[in-house]
């Protein structure tokens, strides 16, 4: 396994969406924080409506900006 976290959020595309991968597989395009949190829940990083702290999660690598970078 590489030294990357299991979740990678890529830089925004021209339309603002950010590709999200979990363990190397594309899980969708996020248009905001809520989408990223939903993808993490679906991948088993949290149960139900449990809060996911995207600011402090060591499981997420933000590329091309942080969790507030959306176009």
C-alpha cells in the first residue's frame, strides 16, 4: 500500500465537482462537503448519521485545495 490515506479528494474540475476515490476506486463526484461525508459513510467510515470530521480526518487527502475549495 502506498503512503496515501484511503480517501482522496481530487482538485475541482471546471464545473466545480471533485472526484473522490476510496482505496483506489472512484466512488463519485462531490459538489460539497456533504457529498464527501456521504461517500465516507457509504464506504463504512462512519455509522448512520454519525458526524464525520473532515477537518481532522487522517483518512482523507485533499488535493488541489482543502475541504472549503469548490468552484
